[in-house]
């Protein structure tokens, strides 16, 4: 992504070394030639200076100087000690520099919901356009909105004053008026990003088909803290929210996300492009947000499950209802490898059922996608509803 515009101001520090005047030379050194022809100072003394007297005088003078220096140092140390034990420094009234912002986001704002729309360009620039609208609840009055965003992001539509802290990856937006406690606001940002090749955030990968043609795809790896590389967000695990994800893709591709597909529609103003909208997610951390845009083929198995849902409350007990849901487990990979992914489709349902019984917790979503991709930093990532695997961990050779 293009870098956010920001100005790093560096203050020039001037270090000034002082030399204590008391340590200066006691004897001045001048041009010896100016003393020629003048009477020497010892020639003015009322007694004769002999060599023996000069030596004795020198020894006495040296002893006196040594004694004086010793007494001076001792008195000086005593004075400093007394001062340290009896003197209390007066409080300074000079303004102190502002501390660096903490690495953690403040808790004055809490995200409740995200609406995210992304349009990746896989054939050409390897960039993506994005728009995010974050519903925020105010816990403490503030005039700043702090979110996390990668330094490789570029905002394209900002009407408020903002700055960027590259060290902590803070996008800091200053509001025109204070945000009020317990009020809900919507914070929207348009941005442009890069489909990077670092296996982080929203990134690109590729494989070669049967004809030797390189085919590109885009996918995500948000854990541990790279959701900020895909969209501005409150990128900390404790700040859970719900998400509505929309992907604009080319017609020959397909898109999957954490939740089932809600609708698809052709864009009349962008021929050849399709807008996919996905169902609202459960409350979750940003590092679990996931989506894949590819030409992969899919195979699936589905079955009916009985779910218990709360439909209301009566005094001290809740009222539940049993409903019958259709559950779908989908396996996706590149077309030439689908046969090798059959084992994942076969064992997936039994593994899911085993863990539901073991933990006595029903899987809360209505689908589970398992996608095998060529390049993935981890062996797999347990995103809600969309587990992404490195290719060789899913396929089984005959």
C-alpha cells in the first residue's frame, strides 16, 4: 500500500560542554620574547636566592599545596553530603514533554460493528480499494479516535484532521467536537491497499494451472495482529465486534468469507464485476476475520442439525426453541487438486461432531469452509467459519 502522508519532525539537540572556571590555569602563558631585558622577579627580593634555598622553598610550597587540595576536597565532599541530606529540591514548574502514546488502544471507545467492502485487483496492480464503517460506542468522553492501520495504507477520503504514528501504527483522528459518553457514532474511512506478498493481512498468492499459466488469488491471515493491513480497525483481541463483509470480485472468480453468502449482484457501473454480500458474523476479534477470492472449485457435504436458540425471557428463566438447520461443510482448492481433497470432505463432519460431543458445545455457525491455498505462513488458521490451510496439509495422495 502507499504510505500514509505524515511528517516526522526531528528536533536538533545541541550539546554544550561547560568548563568550570575554578579548574582554569592559575598561571598565564605568554610570549617569552616579551620578557627579555626585564628584571626577573626574584632579583627584586630583599634576600639572595640560592639553589639550596630554592629547593627547600619548592618542597615547602609543594607540601602546602597538597595539604590545601586535600582539605579542599574533604570540605567539598562534606558540604555535598550535608546538602544531600538536608536539602529538598524544589518542584519544577517547567512543562514536561508528553510521553509516547501507549502501544495499546485506549478503552474510551469500543467497536460494536464493522461494515467492510473490499475490491481486489488480481490482474494488474495487485492493489485493493476499501471502505470501512465502524460503529463505535463511547465509554469515556474523548475528542480522538484511535484505530490501528498498517503503515502501508493510504486513506483516500478523510474530512477530519488526522495524523499517523508509524511506531505504534496508530491512525489518530481529531473530532471537531467531543464524543459523548454512551453515544454511538459511525466512523468511516475509504482507503487503498496493496495485495502484499508477505503472507500477512490481505495478500496475494498464485499457482500454475495445467497449461503452465500462473493464476493469482487473494486471501487473508489476520493473526496475530495483521487485520490492520486489510482495513483500519480496533486491532486487539479483547475488542470484539460483529462484521458484515462485502467483496467486489471479477465475474470469473468466487469469494468466501466467515459467514454464508447473503446475496450477489452484478454491478451496472462496473461491467464484469460482482458484489458479494455475506451474512453478519457473531461477535469476534479482528484476527479471526477471513475471506478468500479465487477461481477455486468446491465440493461440499450437508446435513440437518437441531439447534437450541433463545427466543425470549420469562421472569427468571429463558425460553428456548429447537430449530432444524441445514449445515454445510465445503472444501475448496484449485481445480486440478479437488480429487486429492476428498478425504477432508469425508472426515470433516465426524471431526466436527467429535469436538461438539467432547466439549459439550454446539458449533454455532451454519457452515464451515476448508480452503487449501498454495502459500500460507502457518499450517492452518482457525478463522470462524473459514479454516484456511496450507495446500499440502489438506490433500492426501493416493
